[in-house]
C-alpha cells in the first residue's frame, strides 16, 4: 500500500508540474545482469553460501522534459527479472543441511531521473538518482540435502519465494545514454545503467542465512523516444542555463 501511494505521488508530481518547452516519452528493453553479495559481518556458525546469477531481461518506460537546459528531472518505471542461484550449507555436530536453489524474482522500480544532457543533434545523457522498487512475485526451484549421522536424505522442491525477500527494495541508480535522431519526432536511444541496492533484499527466510543479501544490477538497453510537442512538464523552476539555438 505504501509503495502504491509513493508511485501515485511521483506520477502526480510529474503531471501537476506542467511547465514549458517540450517533453519526450520513451521505452527501452534489453539485457540485465544481477549480482548478489552478502555484506554480513557476523555470519552464523557452520555457515557457507555461494551466490551467482545469469543474464535476464528488463524494460522501462520514461518521461522527461526537454526545456533547452543542461539539467532536468524526469521519471521512469522499470520491470526487471532477476535470477539468484544459491547454494548454502549450515548445521552442527552430526547433521548438515545443503540447499541448492534457483530463484526467479520480478521487480517493479520507480526512479527519479535527474539528468545532465549535452549535445544538440546527438544528446549524451547522464542520470543519477534514487530508485524504489517492489517485489511483484518470486519462485524457487531446488533440491535440499540433509545429512544426519552419515545418512543422507534429499528431496526436490518448488514453491513461492515471496516470504524470503523483502517487498521493498531501495537502490541508487546511474545511467549513461545517447540519443540518435531518426526521423520526424522519433529518436533511437541506447542506455547503459548500473544500480546498487542499499537495503537488505532478503528478510532472513532463506533458512537463517542470506538475510543480508544486496544486489548490483547492470543493464544494456535500446529503445525509441517520441517527442511530445503539446505536452510539457518540469520538476524544476523556470531558471537555468540554456543552449544557444538548441534544436531537438
């Protein structure tokens, strides 16, 4: 509920701050790679874990002002699919549990996009800002092994992993992109982005380990931009340095 309220605030701020100039709307999609790391400094006794991931996909929709300024602020909504391959072991004297899990998680992120833009015909953009996400759903498939005094039992499992992760994810977002004019109101855009999680992704439900998991996401996207001539907005006041005779 809190996530939905925040998203509505972001959308309303964009729409209410109608100003001057032009705006652009764009959609991109492509490659995403999430890496996981455990930042815990007080790991449980007899604990061991290995994290790895594989390439997945993501896509985004964004709205930005084009007000002939170096610096503007826009917003973006992104869908990201993440994969976590987790092999962990824990136990004590006489017994040990090993879990080999393959987890898919889908997130929806809402990002504020402060942007530094340089160039007239070809625009080079730099974005750096906060991004807040919510877990849509997640699924775990894996095998568990349990050893007790030399006897091993194993069983496959498949279930929801929603309870293993926090619903909220907060990260810092960095993006470098280039806009290439095509024809009329359309542009080609290529973005390379990086984000770092700054709060725990897991809530400790992964079997008393992994409760300090954070993520780094690297994405390479390509897409299209459309110029909205009759719709303009700005999150900034009507001041700032302008280009001379800048054309979109």
